[in-house]
C-alpha cells in the first residue's frame, strides 16, 4: 500500500517540489517506457500461463491447483513478481526521484517476504518433493542457468 501510494504521488511530489528529480540521462524516459511495457506484457504472460492455477493470495483450501512449470515458469518460480519489478523499475526511470526509488525498494522487500515466508511454505506443503525439485532448478526471481562443465 505504501509503495503504491508513493508511486502514485511521486510525479505530483516532484511537480510541487517536495522531491527533486534525479538526472539519469536523456535515454531514461525511453528506457523506462520500454521496461514498463515489457514488464506489463511479461506479467500478463506469466499470469496467463497459470491458467486455472491462478489465485490471488494463499488460502488454505481443499482444492489443490497444479504446479505450473512451463512458459515463464520454466526458469523462474515467480515471474509475475519479476516482471512487476521490471515494470516498476521502468516507472522509476520515467519519473526518477527518491520517492519512486523508495517505492521500488519497498515493493522488492514485500515481494521477497511474501514469497519466502508465505507462498513457498504453502507450495512445499501442497506439492512437496515436486516443488522442491523444481525450485532447485529455477531461480526465485531471476533465471538460474546451469553452469557449463569446465572439465571438458
């Protein structure tokens, strides 16, 4: 909630002089728009890939949804959050000031806490070994690629 409020108010706060703009170069706006759009499309793709497994929040329920490991979930366990963070980074580049940077940090911490202490324990309890094996092969927020065999 705090981060959303900061993102919503940051341009206004900058306009009235509460926070000053940070100069990030001439390409900041274009890069920001690109990241914002890429993040929105990626989050939509990730949510769509969940199909009937999509839920908002974690509820203890008798219905067990399928473990989604295809599409954007092939290499990342939480691509919706990852793409959301990219989109928010785009907003920081579009309106660079201390309020948007703080909002991004708050969101990043909130996502980490939600995933590590709420969602992952639920998935372990629900899917057990299948989840643990998949989690060992995928990154939480960024892709985990196998290392090349250096002995060749």
